[in-house]
């Protein structure tokens, strides 16, 4: 299975696409918007696969498994590259805090994972 990934314009790191919801935006609507804005890919949101808290910054991220529904890869102000990566490529290019989000999303287990990290490494393995 392949995963859409971006190389961020602000720090040059490979990460899953993502962002912040608008105040009046439904969660799944925001997932589709952020994915499209950063990659040019339209998606169907399938299910919540994980909840991840950056303990250093106090930020909580919800991660959803999506399937492509249209569009095509394109760059944005936030991405300098868009690529479909294998799980092995994800593990090689991304820090553990981000690669685990993708590997969790690719599992067939229906229960969302709950994890904490320091921005680079996991600090717990609850739900793993």
C-alpha cells in the first residue's frame, strides 16, 4: 500500500499532509481540505486511525485513513514535493513521530492508536 506524503516547505522534512481545522469546519471536511491543499489529491475519509500528542508543544493530532478520490499531485506553498511512498520509504524518510502515524493508519486494526511523542520520538506505546 502507498501513502501520500509531502516534503514540507518550512523545514524540508517528509511528513504526512495535515494542518489545523478552521473554526466552523467539520473534521472530515478539514481532513479533505488539508489533503487537497497540500497535495492536490481529493480523498474519501475512511476512519480515525490514531490520536497523537506532542508533549513538548501540547498539540493533539487526529489521523485519518483516506483513499484517493481524484485530483493529481501538485505542489503548494506548504510542500516542495508530493510522493506516494511505501511503508519502508516512510520509515526511512520520516521521524518516528510521523512515520508511526502512517504505519498505524495502514493496519487493518479498527481501534485507533493513542500515542505521545516529543516531536521526533514516541514517549509511550499505549495502544500499540
